[in-house]
């Protein structure tokens, strides 16, 4: 279900987490909901945008050493898999009902 | 209501759109839901991250001429107001019930 649709949904059934997810999850969360205020949430973001942002970090168009280091060993296909994974993550998490 | 809370909410009542919103809305939408696949949604994103991203575009850390041009005449306080506006926008839009 695309972003902005109003319903919390889970990532498409059977979608396998990319092999390199751990690298991103350390800051962005495996589900794309980052905890720190200066780290972006990636859940439900546009896949094409995420893909381009990663390429810009790797090439230096976005001159952020931490991201360049993180993406240094990741090839374009792996970047695309990470972009697709995060784009598929639900933006709104189902609220936990407290007893 | 912070992002990821599971309920669609409207921006805080009485929050005035920043004067420069039109400049951003052309691509990102006034509500932060962009139409094009390679333009990021900004609704509900972390305000600190949005603020830093704008400063990076303006300084060239993010070397994207279009964004540098758009932000050229915007001062830090105005950037912060734009960041706060988009961070307050609902991530999940209420679904339109069709008759």
C-alpha cells in the first residue's frame, strides 16, 4: 500500500530483507523508523529517491563521509534492494494496545 | 502525533504555513507528499534532519544546483520554519471514502 494511504500495512509478504540491511538498520532501523532526531526515517519513502540518495552519498555529490563509508562496499543492485526494502516498509506502525 | 503512531492527524491547529512554502510545495507538495517518484516525501520526517538537509543543500555539502538555487534566498530561521512545517504534516492521509 503506497505511502499516504491511511492504513498501516506490513511489507509485502515474502519480501526478504537485503543482505546488507544491518549496515543501514544500525541508524535507520530495519523498519526505517530512526530513533535519533537528526537521522531520517526511510520507511515508505520513494524508492527512486532513496536509490539516488545512496548513489549521491557514494559518489560524493552528498559529501557525508559517514554515509560514503557505509556505502563504499555496496554495489548498485544492492543499493536498489535496500531502497526497495525501505520503500516497502509501513510508514504508520500499528499502535500497540496496552492492556 | 509523531510519525509511526498509526493514526492520521492534521498539522497542529493554528500552525501557519511558512511564507516560503510555495517554493518547496512546487515539488514536495504543501503537505509533503510529492507526486514524482524521485522527489522525496517530507511529511512527518524528522525536523532536525530536514533542517540539516536544507543547510547542506545551501552550503553545497549536498551538491544539487536545483536545491541550492531554491534555498539561496532563504535564511536559517525560514529553513527551520519549513522543516517544522513538514515535520508536522501527517504521514498517512485520511482515506477518501468514495460514495
